[in-house]
């Protein structure tokens, strides 16, 4: 694989990994905030009837808050896994490129022209 294509693969791996990781951190921060501020029992007058378990504690949130946090969590995981997959491909290609270069170098050292 050419080094330009390898650099592009590395770029896209980081392009997905970093925002995915940032999204996971944001969703964890929101969860901790919810743990501190949301009621620990259903509050139908506030429409907080959807349970969510956070660190073994059940809090109750609105359906909209549940959808929002689920969207952030699941999309962040998806983006992160896409970046992780591209990173694995990058490392595999980079490793094969390095081994081919080492083989070529040892072949040239054995048979100088």
C-alpha cells in the first residue's frame, strides 16, 4: 500500500476515533449529571417515568431525555468502533509495509550490487 493511502487511512481512523471518544465522554458526563439531578422515583407530574440505571442506581427521566442520551451513547459507540476498525486496518497495512521494507533491506544487504 502506498504511503499516501496509508496516511489517508490513518487520518480517517483518527477522524472517527477522536469524536467517538469525545461523544462517549460527553454521554458519561451527562449520565453523572442525571445521577445528581434526576429523581430516584417516578415523577408523573414532571413526566419523569422512564427508568435508567446508572452505577446501580435507578433514576427517572422523560422520554425525550432518554432518547437524547441513547442517541448520543449509541452514535458515539458506532463512530468510535468505525474508527477502531479503520485503525486496526491501518496498523495491519503499516505492519505489512514495515515487514516488506525490512525484507527488502535484508535482501539488499545480502546481495550488494
